[in-house]
């Protein structure tokens, strides 16, 4: 289940930080807190304890008519129209409803300029009938390297591109965790149950929470059970999904 929200501002040629994902993540968190504090506590209540809980959503922000602008050593995305489209996707309808209700109530401003939220649209539900699908990234896919052996590197702090040797292995481990969390009735996923094939992919670098993250954008094919295809369509693929990464649309 996913919704689309139009974000507008009266400011001409507004400057959006390249790290905008953390701004939108804060907006969603604030909206859930206003609409359903218990739901907020469920998914964000253990942050102080550094407990990572799989969250049932992902999002992507579309910024049409935009250009990358560098000014005084800082980078911005300049939007000529002052119009953005926020997509939020989840396998939990209650979560989407809470997002909608919270954003409607919220006075939270994600950017330094004043924004308005309008044109809430419930997107058409996607059904999967086969065991393979071509996907296209709406937001870049990031995959943690959980095989780090360097004592100076925290496990999972490095990220892999689709061209890296251990990319598939680590992506599979991420999907296996997703299935354990959201499809507990299924038998544990095996490597034969999930096949990732790059079709037209590129490695990209994304600035996020003060760090540069290596990610993958583009089109790829995934072969898996239709229930798994539906899950990754709904909640995203890879790491940092709830921070605006790994949101997919069905490709052509």
C-alpha cells in the first residue's frame, strides 16, 4: 500500500539539502507520533538502546525541474517549481493511514522554507502473479557489507555496489531478514529462492547523515516467490529503507 503526497512552497528556486532524506524521515516519524503514539513507540522506542528494528515502510521524494547546485562549499538541489512528490509505501495499511492522518495534522516543517502538503493520493495496489519481476529504483538501493573483517571498521558500516563480489550474498541476507520479520509463516529463505540480475544499473554516491553512502540505482530483475516480490515492493529492498532508500516501482 502506498500514498503520494504533493509538497509545495511559494519560495522560488528553493534550495533543498542533498541530505533531504533525513528531513523526510523526521517528518514521517513526527506524523506517526501525532496520529498514533503507540505505533511510534513500537518502531522508534528502542532507538536510545541502539536496537535496530525492521520498520514496515520506505519512501522516495521526487523533485522535478531540479538541478544540483554547489554554493560556498555546500551542495543543494535547486527546485525551480518548488514542487515535490513524496511517496510512502508499507505492507501495513494502519501505518499508511497513520502517516496520512499525521501529516494532515502536523505543522512540522521538514525544510528551512515553508511547505504545504496537498493532493493525497492512494496509489493503485500492485499485485504479483508470477515468480519474477523487473524493478526500477525510485530511491537508490543500499546494501551493507556484513562481512567486514577489518578491526577498524564496524560491522555493516561499509556499503556495496552491485558490481562488488559480495553484493548478492549481502543483499540476500537482507531479504532473508525481511522475510523472517514480515513473512514469519514461510520457511527460511535459501539462496535458490532469490535471484538478483542487474539490467541497467549504476553505482551512485549519496550524502546521508553526514556520510557518503555507496548505492545502486537503475533497473534489475528479481526472481522470487510472488509473496516476496510483493513484500519488497511494499517495504523496500536493502538497508536503510525507512530512511528513504530501496523504494521500487515495477519497470518495463
